[in-house]
C-alpha cells in the first residue's frame, strides 16, 4: 500500500527541460550523429554553458580551454559530452535534503565517490576512454531513489536508517519490508521516467544485490564494489560500512582481488574533490 503512494511521488517529479529530454532521446537513438547532439545542446545556452564549465574543470584536466561544443566533442568524444549533460541535468533536477543520518552534501559526496570509483575500475578493465563516463553516471545515480524517501518519508526513512534498527539485516531489505519498495527500485523508476539509457536502469535497480550474466556485468560489478568500498572507507556518508553484503562474484568480473582495492582506490579521495565541480549549480 505504501509502495503505491511512494511511486506517485515519482510521477509528480518534474520532467527534464525540452533540451535535456532531446539529449536523452538522441543518446538512446543509434541513428543520431554527434552533429545532432551538438545541435540539440547548443539550442539551450544554459546547458551549453554548464557543459563547457564542467569540461574546463580540473576534473577533466584539459590542457587548453575548450570554448566550443564542437571542440569538446572532438577532444572528449560524444559519449562524454552526453554524460556530462545528463549528469548536470540530473543533479540540477534532484534536490536532496539533509536527513537524520546524512546531509545532502554527504549524499552527493557518496554518489560522486561511487561514480569516480566506478570510472577508475572501468579504466583498469581497459574500457575505452569515451565509454568510461557510462560508469561514472551509473555510480552517480545509483542511490537517486533515496531522494524520494528523504523528501516524502523522512520519519520512516530515519527510523530504518538507524544502525540499531534490525541490525544484521541489509538496509535495502528493511526498506522493502517496512515501505514495500527499496531505494534501488525507486531509483530505477526515476531513471525510467527520465528515459535514461536502459543499461542504467538495470545497474541502479541491482546495485545492492547484482544479478550477473545479463550483459551489463562490468558496470554492475564496478558500481556494486565502489558503493561497498565508499561505505567501508566513509567517503561521503559515514558509518554505513557492513550494512550491505558484497557479492563475491565482483572479483572475477573485475579481474582483481580484495587485496588490490587499497591500491586501486588510493587516489579516490582527491578525485572526488575534483568531481565536486558537478555539484556547483
Ligand atoms: Fe544504495
Ligand atoms: Fe550507495
């Protein structure tokens, strides 16, 4: 019963601006060319300025200032530009509030940590540079469903987020028992409403208990491991280590072992600082 009420809030979420909707649509359309994408973005001066601001930030480490979308696409590839547009639109549209166990800043820092961690893993797997931002966006959005809980079910969410509430049971399972829906499923429904790329829906839906073998395994494993790692190492939201299980299948899929994590993620804190440029809207 509660589930239906929660889902109604997703229906009421604002849609994206026409431009961003067009960008989403073009990114899902195999026949669309880079030219079509540049054209769609350039019709919206605010989005154009935002994309250029992000591309010129320390996060991308460009040696020279990039002043046009055409140049940005040549230097970074159409995928990166698409993902920068999606990332800035999503963060702009979802206003997170402070909740009892984490602030809005901590929430986004956790999201950026998982985004950046996933991108690091993609590079290690040899994913081509233009495709690594798929990992970043999947990580950035994995917990987006929590925004609905904090905005509309603040008391219930605070109650179940208490570490002392049903200790030993994963919080995502507690959400399902108490509210009837987990933040992972809500996140998937938000992504669906916004017509985000299909592989993102699956990764968001599965981020706590990934089911592998469906074709998206590396992205799913990267987000799942980065989420676990950020919780263990208190990047963003603090004190959540041990709340969710890590699926041991990730080590095979990501071609690494648990002993490698310290080395692989050694620069994560610094990179998250650079990635915070996404939050300054
Ligand atoms: Fe989560
Ligand atoms: Fe998370």
